[in-house]
């Protein structure tokens, strides 16, 4: 089996409706870079870290790696660049006893990416119509409900 075939076999294929019908399992890997050993990052971080929308408290906290793990750090000008790859934690993510968690702002304002990830983005249907499939950006999250999923058009023979 070729490497490409092996990788393709590792993905699950679902329709857009099926992907959107799935419920988040609360792994929290998309809410905190520490949970993916720094692989998941925040793109554009406003200088106030969304505090103006969150009762004056920063929502997205930049992190830095230290010898014994991670620590919070002050936001920098570089964090405001779209491709900054800011390692972060969300102050609204509440960890539960089993290590999973939930968003304490789920019913309040939160950054649009929080409500769009991974299967509700505005461009997903357009990309699906154009390309016939869209690989969800979940490869760094083996605990995620949508881990290694590719959304395909209705009727695609790869849907199991």
C-alpha cells in the first residue's frame, strides 16, 4: 500500500450534515495549546485579548514553554499578526475531573472561530462544493470527536 493510500485509509469520510450533527466530546484540545503540546495555536489575537467583550478580563491567554511545562505570558505585538502562531489557553475553558471540559462562555459572546470549529465555518460548504471534499483541521487532536475526518458530498461512496 502506498503512503498516500495508507493515509487516506486513516481518515473517516462523512457528509457535512453528519459532521455537523456530531457533538463535541469536550476534549478541550482546541481550547488550550498545552493539551496538544503546543501544536495548536491561535492566529490573530487582538491586543486586549478580547477583554472588551469579556467583562474586562482577557479571554485568550498567550503561553510560553518553560522547563517544567507552560506558563502564561503577556501578549505581544507579534500576537496580533494573523499568522503569529500564538500558543494559548482560553480562560473560559473549564476542566472537569476526568480531564475533559467545557466552555463557560458557550451561551455568551465568544470569538467566531469557537463556534465555527471544526465543521461550521462559513467557507466549508463552498469549499465542499468546489473541491468535493474538505479535510477538517483536526489531525493534532486524537481525542477530538472529529479527529481525522474528511467531509465529502452527499452520495460519496467513501461514506461508511
